[in-house]
């Protein structure tokens, strides 16, 4: 039989423990009574006067410098108005007070207050960049409106204004989707919308800090509970040249178009100017409805970036690439010549040369110098559309250049394969004739043309344009061009500027080689002169070229929308910019340039 | 023979869980609604665990205790290598959407092990060697938790060791020595181990207005919340203190303050009574148990839970420094809730098999 052990002492000890526990619980209950019953009124008053606020601490966004250290994007201190909606005694009255300051309409403010996110302690920015009058009025009514608070912040400033609007970019409010994807984002913050601001957003953006403060019932700050300081963004130097941007903006004036210039040796972008431009600082604060309507309804479409998104028929600027292709493929020799009588019949259609009277006997050099169309119709026929498309592709057409800026267009190279796949219609042999002078289904951006010409200028390396220097070095593709044949084409391009019959003689004072282009917007009917066309149907004027000829430092591609002739319009404009780039103050020679 | 499950204990647990869910619901607008859904799930799982474990025979607990204890230690070692880090503590296993905190479960394993060890020895009075074994059993687990480092959970192993020594019958002169040693260690720690913010927390208890917006902020806000509850409370979902987030950790460490603000002295007293009832019924299971293992098991669970209740409420009421110790069954947290319910299930097995002498 089992002996029951004596649990007596153990039981006694456990009962003592239990007793001790109940004594302590009793003490806790006494404390509860003290806090809630005896001191309850006192603590309730404390609760009512107790306000905790989370104040955002603005992070300075990195500055953007040009290649020589000129500031392209800066920050200016600004006063912002914060609203703590949950602290408002009468939100309607507050909204009216804010609207009365001249900051936004009461209706839209109401809308925003109602739609604000769940985070109730976070304030809303209801006014930005207040002037002294507004600051003074808020301060003097501070005790009536403790829910409003003036805080220091920063406002993005672009010293060059419209001259760099598309390239450097501007800011926009962070979107709902981004807020959902990244809850750490401050709903009142801005991110880069376009240009370098968007490309290098992560680099430029600092981290917003926060400060938790306790404030009294009238909004006076009593103490700081916790503070996480903000971290500034990093400064960034880009390859753009502020002086040249400014010259380009002046040279383009009121006309629409694009100017892209790169260093042919490494692809560093020097100019990206899209005209007409806009003031990027409109987006630094809250964009007013009037400003937005004016910008978005402007028929000249100032918001469109014509350097990267504007695709145009390249016109005659495509000729050097096709000439080099035909030479390399062996379908023509430098001495092969064509007789130009002003027109030719191919595939049952009559194709005209831009010069009605014809050029007479034309060889390779003359074909480039005088930009004879008949020569290239014939050359195109010998080359065939597939080889033309292949060579244009090799020079970077039909795809993005990889400059890294947002929404770059890829342009287009028409081919039978493209026609079937994309257009769904058969390819017409006549289209190949148009392609051989850069018309019809072939579209390019100014940056693509600058890059293509850079490959001619630098001896056959296709560089990657960039505005932010890649620390691993710029990558380029060697096109393996025959130096002798390339030299032939380059001589032709030199004659364009410096030859007797050159189409860009307005540049003759400068050591420039290049090519003009006049891209038709509509096909000219027999007997119609281009000067009679409506303004929006006028030709696009191109000039693409590099300088100096033997030691190329800059390649420029410039298009004036509906400007007319490449030689008469684009080349003189390019000469202003190139002379600035070369450090020479040369007035463009008056309109010596011919039509093409 | 088996007795029926203790309805009073179940009532206390259900009452605490219910109040907890009401509190989680009240703060859902601030901390997010998914926590309420999870806590509801954990509460149901906890209840089922309690009921299931109460049906397991008591001698089985004694037999598996060494194995469970070893598994617990292994998990504590594993989490040091494979665990997830949350605010500097490597203490969680991630299992899909769930995270498991092994330190909570290892405490139950340690209690089982200590109870089994004490249950096998007979006679009264602990020898120095036996006391050392007890301290080592608890210390091994607590040491591993301290390495994570999770000091809040480490401290909750302390009542297990103290209660084990007490119930085992440490001689009076040994207690005098221990208290003296404790004071010495405390003084030593104050000057060497404790960081400044920890010292500040202790100082704040002595002088509440010392730094009302810094270290003293939490305790001050907690006192304001409890005090503002008054007699009848501000109503569930109306406490401005809790809802406007003046109160930190309102769904975990300071959950009781939310409850006290919402329901006032009446509700706070009710919840305190529920804990008193719970601890009393655990104590009853110990007192009526006819075998040593069951008795010790219930006493250890009682000591542990009482410690957490007292330390957490002491903190919320501004009597003890802030330590990060949660209120059992009430604060948000699945591992804590499940391990507490598992321990209570074992206590219920003691209650049901109280007349069995192993």
C-alpha cells in the first residue's frame, strides 16, 4: 500500500503566497480608487488640455548642379500652414478662415479635409509659401485657431526657369498609389515628376523626420516627446550646360521645337531644350486651377517634351546614314553618280527632287552637299528596305537611346515586317522610296539624331546619352565602320556647311559639319508651293551637326516645328548655339542657306 | 477519478478575454482592424487549448516534462539563429503570416520541468545543492531569453524561480541571504548594467513630474487615461486619451489604461476582480491537490500570472517603472495568450485529477 505523503507544509506555504498576492491586488485597487475617484477630476482636466501633435520635419531635397557647378535646382525656405483637423472646434469656421487668407477655395479645402487618410494625428498642409501678411494674420488669430500652425519648409526653386523645365524637371504631389505602396511616405510630400527630378528622385530625396510635441489647449507647445531628425537628400551634378540651355532657349524664341546636344565622345548630354517651355516653379507649390488650365489647354503644348517625346520625320538628315550603309554594303561607290533632272518615276509614281530644276550630275559628295533627293531614291532602291532598316537600327533609331529620363519615345523605322505586325497592311514598295529621304514611315527624336551623328563624328562608336554620369563609365557600341568610307561621308557633311552649294552655309563661319533636313508634314501636290501652306502644315526644319570638325566636342540636333526649310531656319538657329558652345561670338551669316 | 472542470476559472478567463476584445475593438481605429480579428482568433484557439489540455491525465504532464523542457530550450537556441528581429530583439519565428514567440512557451515548459523535479523529491527543506538545481533549471531558459535580448520576458521567469524555492522549502537563513544578495546585485546593477533610460524610468516612479514629456511621458499619459475614466468611464470608444494616440502601446502594455478610461472605476474593478478570481481558483487547485507535482505546478502558474498582473498594473497605475511586461490574457499577442491558456489547461488537469495520488 502506498503511503500518502504529508503535503501539509507545502500547502501552508502556498496559502501564504496566495495571501500575499491578494494583499498586493488590494493595494492596486486602492491605487485605482485614488486615481479614478479621488483625483479623477484633476486627470480629466489634464486629458482635455492634453494635445499630442506629430509635426513633420522637412527634409532638404538635394540640389542639382550643371556640369560647371551652376545651380539648376535649389531650395528656398518657405512658410507653410498646417491644419490639425481633429483639434478644430468648428471645422467649417476654420476652413472659412483659411480661405479668407487667400489660400485656396473653401469648397476644395472641405473636400480635402474629408478625404484625408486614417492617420489622425498627422497634419494636413493647407497652405504653402505664405507671404508675411498671411503669416501675421494666422499668428494674430492663433488662440482662436490653435488647430492651425505655421511651420518652416522648403520650396523648390529653378534659377533658370523655363530654360531647363523639361530636362531638369519639376515636382508633383505624391500619388495615392505611392502612399498605399509605401506607408512611410509623408502624404504632404512631393516627388520628381519628370526630367532629372524624376530620374534621380531616390538620390535627391531626403528622409522626412518627425517631432512629437504636446501642446496646450490654445496651441502653445509645452514639450517635445520624441524627435526623429530629418536627413537631407544628396546633391547631384548633371552633364547639362546651363549657359547653353539658356542660349538654346533664346535662340528658339517663340517657335516650337527641340534642341538636343551631346558630347560625341562619351554621350554626356549638354542641351535638352524643348520649346515652347513653361515655368517649372508653378509645380513647386500648390498648382492653381487657372495655371493648370492655362498650361494644359495651351494649343502649343508647352508641357510636351519635344526632345524625348517629339518624334518627327528626320527628312534629309537621314541621308548620311544611308550613304554610309550603301557604301559599306558595296551597292554604290563614292564615284557612282546619278543624273538629277528634278524627278524620277519609280514603281509607277513620279518622285520629285526638292529642287524643281534638278541638280544635274550628282555623286556622293554632291548628294550630301546639295541634298539631292533623286540620288537617294536610287540609292535606296539599290539598298532595299530591309538593309536600310537594319542600318538605321544600328545607328540607334527605332529604339530608346537609354538616356534614362522618363517617357522617352522610341521613334519608328518602317519595314515590311513592321507593316505586317503593327500596321496590319501590306508594305508598298513606294514607301521605301520615301524612307530613303527620311519621309513616310520613319520617325526620330532629336536626341536619336544627335546620337546617330555622334557616331559619325567620333569614328563609329554609338554612345549612350546620359545626364547623370554612370560611375562605371559610359557604355558605347563599336559599329565597326570602314574608316575610309566614313571619311567620305564626313567630307560630304563638311561640304554641307562649307561647300559652294552647301545647304547650311549660314554656319560657314564656324568649324561645323552637319546636315540640314526639311521634313514634310503633308505631301505637296503638283504646283503647290510650300510657302503657301497653312502654318500648322509647314515643314519641320532640321539641322544636325558637330563642331569642331576634326576634334568633335559637341553634336547638336535641332528641329523647328513647322519652321520651313532646314537651311534657312534651323541652321541659323543652330549657329547661335554652336558659336556659344565654341566660345565664339559669331553672328549667323544672313540667309545664305538654300531650301534643304 | 476525474472531477469536472472548474467553471469559476473558465468564467474568469472568458470575462478577461471578453474585456480584452472590447478594448482591442475600441483601439482598432488607431492600430488597425486586423489586430482585433487576430486576437479574436487567438482567444478562440486559447479557449480550445485550455479545454483540451485539461483532459490530459496529470501523470502524463510529469512524464513528458523533461522532453517538453528540452524542446523549449532548443527553440530558444534556434530563435537566436533563425529568429526574426523586432525592435532589436531576435525573438520570433515567422510562420507565414503568423509569428511565434518561443520565450512565452518555454516559460510554461520550464514550469512543468520545475514542478516535475520538485514533485519527485520528498521531505521538506531544500539543500543548497537542490536549490542550485532549481535555479539552474529556470536560469538556463531565462539566460537564453536574455540573450535575445528580451528583458521583459526574462524578468517573468523570476517569479517561477522564487516560487519554486519558496514552495520547495528553502530555510529561513537562506532567504535572508538571498534578499541581501538581491540588494547587493541591485546596487551593483544600478551602477554598471542599467542604462540611463532604465534608471530614468525608475526615477520617474519616485518623482512623476521629473520629465513629463520625455521618459515620464508614457506613465504620465497612462495615469491621465486611467484617472480620466473616473467612476463610470468615458464610454467604450470615447476615451480621448486612448483614441487620439496619446497613449503609447495602447493595445499591448497599456491596454488596461484604455479599458480603465473607457469603463472607469467600475470596469477596472470588475477586471481586477476577474484576475483575483482567476488567481484564487488556481490557488484552490493547488491547495486541494493530493499530489505534490500537481500542487507545485498550480502554485508556479499562480505565481507567474500574479507577478505579471501586478507588475503590469503597477506600471499602468504609475507605481512601478515601465518594463514592457504585458497583462496576461488581456494585452494583444498570440503567443502570450496561447501559452497562458496552455498553462491554465495544465492547472485544470490538476483540478480534475486532484484526488489522484501518483
